[in-house]
């Protein structure tokens, strides 16, 4: 994946001679290293390029305090970049983007297949018991495994919680459960197309179909 912004910078320098660096007679027969010149920065130029190729900032400078001025300019560019990244643009899909998304067979991030022959759609669901007034918290009891979609649909009527299984007995029950506690259909799904639309948060352009997990890691 391309990074959102890249800054290309180049310095120019004057070659200054170090006074008093003449070859000594006693060193003619020995191997040695002696500094004779040093580089003094006299100017720079940089260009800020967005991931889509658009140039969003540039500067050419020549004068005093070259390094300090360069660092100051780069810090200002960073502020502008952070402002643009803080306001992500929604995805913009053209008809061709929709066609590419529907026909995509591989994740454009990890290049692995978007089709999962077998996928265990299983979430550990917990019932909420009466809250303890003394402790001031909810008491949960493990209820069983459910489909992700079924769980969120059921939340409109019955409030339940998701929580990781830590008790060994509950983990054994979860592994042995075959059907969803809500719809009673198998938890093992076949031929699931795990594909979400990935887009550039700066331009809003569609980048490709990706696994849900791959997209979250970006």
C-alpha cells in the first residue's frame, strides 16, 4: 500500500576547503585519512506528493540557516498533512468501480482469494443478568454461539453482550456447538465472499476489494 504522502527533498552545498590540511612529509610512507574539505548547505528544494500523484506543496530556498529553515518548513508541511488526514473523505464509486468490486476474486492488499470455502461465523454471546447494586456492575452468563448478523439483529429486541471465552468448560461448549443459537442454522458457512470496499481516505477514490481484516489493518 502506498503511504498517503511522500516528501522528496534535495540539498545543495558549497565545498569549503579546510585550512591547514596539507600532506605532511612523515606520512608519505604510511596509510592515513585526513579531512581536506567540508560541505556547507546553501540551499534546498522539496516537493510534497500525495498518493494519487498530486503535488500539494513545494519550495525552493537559498540563503542563510538552510538546515534550520528546512526543518521549520517540514514541520509546517506536517501540520497540513495531519489536517487532511483528520478529515477522511467518503468513498466515491463509479459504475466501473462497482463492476470491478463485484468481479474481484482476490484481495488487492494480500493478494489472497476473497472466497472462503469454509468460514466459521461464530460469536460468543452472553446474557445480562440483574446488575448487582452493591458491586455496581453487570453479571454475565455465557449463552452460546451465534452468527454475527443474527446477533446484531437480535440486539434490537434483546440486549446481550459479546465477550471472549476464558473458562475451559465454555470453550468446550463453543467448539462442540454446531448451529446458531438464534436462527438454528449451521455456524459453518460455505462459499462466503469476504469482500469490503477499500478506498483512499484522502481522495475518496475506490482502491479495490479487500478482506475485512486486511482493510481494518490499514
